[in-house]
C-alpha cells in the first residue's frame, strides 16, 4: 500500500470549519503540498479532523512546507509536529 519510500503521516487540522470549508481546505492542501497520495479522513472530533497520507519527504519537510504555505481563503499555522503527526490550526480568512 502507498507510495514507494513513503512514510504514513497524520495531519490533524484544528479550527472552527464547517464541512464545506473543510472540503475546500482539503483540496487546497492537496494542491499546494503536492501530495501524491490520498488525504484520507481518519478521525472526526469537534473542532478537529485527522487526515492520513503517504508522504515521501518526511514529517520535518512537510512541516516546513506547511509553515510557508498560503492557502486561498484560509489562515493556517503549524501548532506542533512529532515523529508521524503534524497539528495545523486553520481559520477562514476574513
């Protein structure tokens, strides 16, 4: 399963986004980060959705890319990162 040389990473997106906003952000995330694999929803909690993806660059590379990325219609900030998970706080831009 997954891409060659890829690591399974979790990306927890926190914030007060409704379903349509989360779908838009998921598309922006896939497009801007160049994720070759699927971005699969693994866990829904109030104010938080945890996605899982295969990523060949490693967690630190993805964290740096997320820190620099600008997503259309959203403001995001990396809250923390661990060996296999990044927490990203997302707000709708006003």
